[in-house]
C-alpha cells in the first residue's frame, strides 16, 4: 500500500521557505476583481430594472423579454395588460418588461 501513497514526512520550517501571505493577497485580489467585474454591475442592472418596473404607467410603450412590443393599457400589482394590436390585449407579468420604448415606436413598427 505504501507504494501507491508515499509517506508524508514533516519538515521543519527552513529559513527562506515560502510564506502564505502572497497566496492570501492573491486570493483577496481575485475576490475583489470578481466583485467589481461581475457582482456590482449585475446589482446595478437589477436596481435599474426595478426602477423601470416601478414607474410603468398606462400609455407607455414597452418590449417584453419575449420580444412582444405593445402599449400598456392597465397596470396591476404583479401583472400589466399590453395592447399588441388593435383590440388584441395580453396580460404579462410586470418583471417581464425588458425596456421602455420611446413614444410612437408602436406605430412605426
């Protein structure tokens, strides 16, 4: 069995042995880069999306995450009603609104 797993012998800390401080600094740097490149921008985007959903009102023209372009006709607590064509209305969840479009976009599309 010893042929497959060599014995581990304890070594005394010799002068000039590598310390763990550079490894710790490297780990902290990776966490910092990860935070500033991935987590922080995602939190900012989520905050902007929450603000967009909170200010939805009847008459706004929006695009859903599914790509449906429509005019908001009714706003509820968790659902909105979109008019996607004359006389055609669909209910979608509020958080499915991807972006607010400029007025007149629906007519030109």
